[in-house]
C-alpha cells in the first residue's frame, strides 16, 4: 500500500479555514471557495483530499454538504470526509455523492455499534474513525469535550467492531506548525494493528519521511493542512517524499 499525503480542506461557514489546537475561536480563513482550493491541490498532484465539516463536527449535523458536493463535481481526487457523520442515512447520502471514505468521530466513540453497522453496510475500507487526542485522552464533539478514554482503549474496542482505518490527531499540535507526535502515533499503530493516517503538526519534508518510516507499523498516510496554506511545505515535494523508497 502506497503512503498517501492527504491535503486538508476544513470547512467552516462555507469557507476554507484552519483551526489552532481545535479552537473555533482561533480560525484562520484561507479561502472563500473550497472548490478552487481542491482544484489547486489536484493540479499539484494530490490523489486524495481530506475534507472536514467543522460546523458538522460541532453540531452533529452536516452543514457544508453543498460545498462537499461541489468539490466532488470539480475534481477526480478520492475524497475522505469527516465531521458530523452520526447516522447510516447520512453516510449513505455522502457515498451517493461519490465520497470514497468517511471518517466517523463522536458517533463511533460513543456508539461502537454504529461503527460495526457502518462497516457491515459499506465495507471496512470505506469507514475510518478519528482518534483525536488531547492530553492523553480522546476528544469528541468537534474536539470540545474529552471522552475520558485513552486512544489505545478506543482503538482496540473499535478494531473489535471491524474498523481497520484510523485518523490519529494530536490536538495540541494541530495547526501549530510544530511536528507530529511520532511516538504516540507509532505506539497506537503497533498496538491497535490497523491502517493509521497521521494528522496534526506535519510541517516539513523530513517529518513526512519520518512518518513514512513508520509504514511497517501500519502508518499509511498523513494529513497536511496549515503547512500547505502557509507555504512552509510544498505539496509536490511532500508527494515525492511519500513515494520515495525507504
């Protein structure tokens, strides 16, 4: 399986933003037209995009469905979508649009049976779960609440429900242009034994290479957000690093 770089498009009030440490009061707007951002990433070589409906993550209801649909119509990239996906009918709606993979969060952590049903209905490769970690505990409700469970507890429980894909984010590093939490990502992947996409703090080419070096443990990709928007990391260079032999 190739190591995949996922450029992030976070949607808030219909605009492309990045939050700092998951704080909605610390949002930076990077564009009014998400479709144009998606087309630019595709032109730079992206094969997947990671879309998050931040309004949906906080409220529990998709609020940027029209923007997601417009992106789907405008690019050929595979789409991985999360934020506010808390029922099978909503999942069906997104798959009908042409989304390739959904990322469940709060719903799967609070109701593991929903994760099991999602895998049963749509297939293990089409469902992922977000493991968003703040101070060693998993956060939910758009990162506004801590569930009181450790990432390893949640990961192992969801593996038993058939979940094979996880997006692991260290909230303290997200949007901060620092570095991923390599040790925590490696420990999670090795313990849970699943496909893990690393997120939060990816800022340099060397960090992309370090994450790719964790491939034998199950780390199969990384989400990059603010570094691409700020210009500290070029997507084309990240894609070359991801494709290079170890």
